[in-house]
C-alpha cells in the first residue's frame, strides 16, 4: 500500500470509527503529520538515567511477556483504587502501579491539600516556589501510595484565553511555562513520585477534544478536533516547555486527546517518535490520556508506552493492548524490542525517582472515601480496607498560603490605598467572598461555581481539607485590629449593599469571579471552555453598584485567566484591583496577606486585553468541517498573548508581566558579557540496535489464562483465551503481517541515525543548545521605604522580520530591603537566541541584529543593549 502520510493511513485504520468523508477531504487539503519510524528505544547512557536504566534492565530481564504487557496496559476504568492502574507482577512482588491526578493535589482523596493552580503559581515568577510546591505535592502523593502524579501541565499552553484548562498550566509564554513544568517535575520526583507532564500536545481547548463528548453540547462529529500546527510554531512555542521538562528528567508524558495535523496524539509517530523520543531524547514513558488511544499495534509503533486506563472505552472490559498486545508480539506484528522498551521506560522512571519493587500499599480509593469497600470498585469484588484516611498534609498549608499570596497580582492601586493600614470599617461584598452553602466539596470535581472560587473544575482538582474564605479571614483580621467589619455574601442584594457601602469610612472589597474547567462537566452552560471572558453572576454590575456609592472600592477577581475589566477599571472610585487566580485552600489568608501588605504580590502571567477579540485567536465553538474532524489551524503561529498584542500594535489594559508593588524599584547598570561557546556541532551518528531483555516463549500455550484463575469482572488481563491467536484477539485486522499492517520501518530494530538537533545522551536535545552565550546582569534598587519583591524580566528581540517584537527569556523574583541593591543575573543560551529552521531541521542563530531588554513587564523595558 502506498502511504501518502502516516496520518491519513492511521485515520483510515481507526479501529472504532468510519473513514472521513472523501468529499470533505477533497474540499480542503487537510494538514498532515509525517510518519517517523521506528520508535526510539532507551539509551543506556542517557544523562541522569544511567542507574535507572541498569535497575530496569535487571528487573525487566526477569519478566515474561505477560508481565511486560501487564506493565503497559491499564486494568480498566474503576477496576483498582486509582484513576488508572496497570497490572501487577506478583511473582516479583510488584503491586499494581498507581497513576493518579492531579496537578493541585491528590484528587478525590481525604486528608490531603489543595494547592494553588499552576497559573497562580506561575504568577509568583519564583522558581524556588515552583519547586517547593512540586515537592510538597509529591510528598502528599507518595504518602497516599501514588506512583505517578498526573501533572504538571504544559498543554494547554494558553493559546486562547477562554480555553477551559489554562489554569491547570502556567502561562501562554513558553519560557515561564518551561520553568514551571521543569521545577515542578524536579520537585515531584525528588519527593519520590514520577511526574507526568501533559497533555502532549496542542490540547489548546476543550471543545471537540473528544468526538464523543461533542454530543453533550449538540454536535455530531466522527473525529476529534485537529490542532494544525506548523513545524516552526511547534518548536518555538508548544514543544519548548516539554523540552524543559524532558531536560529536567521528567519520567512520563501524557499524550493528548485531540489530533495534531490530523493524526491522534496517542498514535502520532511524528510527535512521539520523532520530536519527543528522538529529538528531545525523552527516556521515560508515554501514557495515553484516558481513552485517547484508538489503535493497538499502530499506537505501539508510534511510540505509546502505556494504555490508560486500559479499556477501549470506560468499562468495556476490552483493550487495544492487554491480550491483543500479547498476541501482536507473538505473531510478530509488534516487535519484541518494542514491548521490552515500553517495560524498560516504565520501570526506569519508577527506579529513577527511587521507588523500590516492593511498594507501600495504596491507602486511598478514588472511588470511595469509606474505610472499607471493594478494591475492584466496578466489579464490587475484593472487600478490604481501601482508605486508611492517612493525613499527608504536613505543614503544607503554610506553603500554600505563601504561594497564593505571592501569586496574587496587584493591577491597580490608586494613591497607595493598599496596603490597608488599620482601616476603620471594612465591608466585603459578593458571593465570592463567602462559603459554598453546601460545602466546599459539594460538587464532584468542583463542577459548580458557588461561594468563593479557589479552583476550577475537572480532573485537575482535589478535595478541600478546609477552605479559608476571604470573609472568614478578613473578619479574623478585623477583630485582631479592632476594625469594624461586615459582609454581604450575595451578588444580588442590591439595596442592602447600597445602604451598607454608603456609610462613612467604608473600605469596600468586592469579590467577583469567572470559572472554567474540563469538558466532561457543564457548569452554567460552559462546556469546560468559558463562553465569554466576562465576570459571572452579575459581577460587573455588582462592582458598579458598589463603586457608585463608595469612593474606596477594591475589586478582587478569582478567575482562570483574564476577564474583561474595560467598563470599570478606570472608575476613580475603584481604588484597587487585584487578580487572585485560583489560590487553593488558603484563599482567604493569602488575600489578607496581600491586602494588608504582609506579603509581596506577583506579576500577571498573561495579558489583559480590552475585548475578547483583541487576543486575535479564540476557542472554536462550532465544528468547521461538517461531521469530520474540526480543523483548528494555528495560523497565528507564534503570535499568542503578548506577542500578538505587540504584532497588532494594540493597546492593552494590563500587559504580560505587569504587576504593582508596595515599594518602588530602580533599574540600572545593565551589563552584557559574551561567553566563549564552541561552534555548534550538529549531532550525528547511529544508535545501537534495539535490545531485547530476557527470553520469551513463542508457544501461545504458555500465555493462556490459567485454569484455576478467577478473573475480576471487567478487568483487563494480558492472558490469551485461546492458542489460536486469531481467535484470542479482538482485533478486527488481526493476522496481517507487520509489513502489511504497520508503516514502513516500524519494525526495524537496527541502529538508527541520530537527528542533528538531538542530544547525544542528553535529554532535552543537542546539549549545545543549552550552552550559555551571554550573561546579563542588572542592578535593581529598592527606592521605597519597605522591603518588597521585584520581578525583573529579560526579553530578547531576535530581530528577524517574522519574529515577535520581543520574547521572554529570563526572570527572577528578588527580595530587596529598602535602600538596597540586588543584582539580577540571567543567561542567554543558544536556544534562547535561535529560531527553528524547518528546512535544515535544527535551531539556528540568525544574522539579524539582536537586542536584550531588562524591565518590569513586557511593555516596561527600561534597560536595553545590542548583542554583538
Ligand atoms: C483526562 C484528563 O485530560 C487528564 O488530564 C487526566 O489526567 C485524566 N483524565 C485522568 O483523570
């Protein structure tokens, strides 16, 4: 068969779905994804993985094929205690490994913490807080028996501000997100849990991520949305933070639901084989998002290593892998080295973070908080203790409060109205200041917006052990200070609000919000993605009502990104505006810390436009390709967020990197030191041939379900049910030879050429990309009267006609005492100064003149120098 592209080939070979309508294929030329085979195998000399490789080799060499397949395939939805588990290897004492959400805490568990969202954390611009939060979350996951924590998030990056899950990630800037995911991964893994950076890649909106879900919002499509991303944009924007996570040693990557250039994320060989495993030299394992797998042998060949949660659709009891993978290896469709490599990658990640073969038990169940219950939840089998109610919180509340406060952004502060100094009478207004009357955890996966909003909704959540409301914290502070305090926790009690805030001496603090989340929950008509960027629950009117009667109105916004403030932000009665993101369990305490000046605020990790349209790109809410896969062309290229506003030369309300401080800073003494770097050498050479580990029986009889074995209902096993491999398989195309079934080269286990941009044993890509070409320093002086944190930002203009005006390349958070000067220091690596050249497939420093800037935001660039 002549294959025009693997993407089309894979599309036509979907196990579940019909082919795309040929008329529509004719109608528009669909973006395609190039094939890249075979799937790269682990490198025993990869830096940081050497010891883990040897341990994995010792372990995997002892395994039977069935045991290797067990490691690769989930046991099915609700069949074990975590959101995903793989098969155990009891013979060697390895229990079922637990893959579990979320990027803010242990999802569904009790006695664990809710951390601030990734986006709020990004607003601290503090690498050390990124790390500490990751470490604390890793400790909690470990304490519950989680082996792989499903976070941090680098996709969505934040292409469209309304996209539902932006808050789970960090920032639409790849450098800030790269630092976020790298430090979080290091923290999580130093605490002994494998991190899983997700969703790889282009998962930039909720609508149409899963074709089946679209029915819930009224559309019938046969295939999921395709994010069509060109090679340059892929490298310079979306892949960038994943490269940072790989370089930091992340142990796993989750491939995404939607298609990329018309090939599903979890069977896209260009992405997994080429970009991730070859170019970036990723040594860990790729797991599918939950039911993002659509093929068996094809996804194995394309680089998928673990099927999650293992069943074809929730609770079918069938799997693309499991017994099908056993059969596919036995009949030669999937080479033995490929399944060995999957097992190696999974176990190497486990050993890399210091986990032993004999693991502590999993001591909670995602499916129930009761102490006793069925360990196999769906089957209601195996009654035992499933929840030890183990308290894993330690003193993380203190860190959560600190991160949330330092990630709160002061957007407006007229006449130094903040910080509050012994105010006479504080009035809090709005539902968002108070509790959810039904309790903070009353809606599953936080799928409602009631009371103060401290988290969005979806799988990226956890149960609150408590939630300090702004009302409770403000009142406590008022009592301590002898301040008079009242609150009205409603957005609609207009006359009561009017009469209260009209009194003398009132400092009115209005709490408003906007919510978003994951598309399997509909909250007030929002299918994950926000329907608009305006405030929910009459928020704008509430603000105007208060500001009309009170000349000292402070607005606090809890939201998953920018909201439209255009109507009221210049109102002189609105003296201060604060963005408090999604702060997690210490919400009230952290906002009090900022309002009263006990902590220093952060800077906005995204831009605030005057209108929704001003962002240039948006979520696609209606399919644009008939019933076939909606086509989302990322034709804006690199130009999202500030890069777009700069290109359009449009004004902003608050720019990327902006935020006020309670003190003042001067910038000076910019110095650029050129470092001696070697000339860039393209990587060359060939890998060793694909190894296999241990001996495998070729006799199908040795893979049968043992006679005395009692299978758990709906549980996915790797056993065959017949020695007739065709009968044992549930694969419709079973029995085709590898050559007929898989794209050219998929089964080639001979040594493979290294890509020129790839690292030689160095995860993250060619090591020279990370060489320091320039060291930049500047002096930052606190010219005010109180100590405070300044966040100097380093931007570069790459100078080419198609380059953004500036791109962020460095930042730091510096605590500076009044009158003192602290040096800001950052380096510019070769990658920082390069563009991706699609023709030569490598990073290249162009000859265009380059300028560095150091400033306090993307539009306040006080210092600059030309690079020579
Ligand atoms: C789907 C989500 O996209 C992913 O982020 C999550 O980890 C899995 N579900 C498991 O809950």
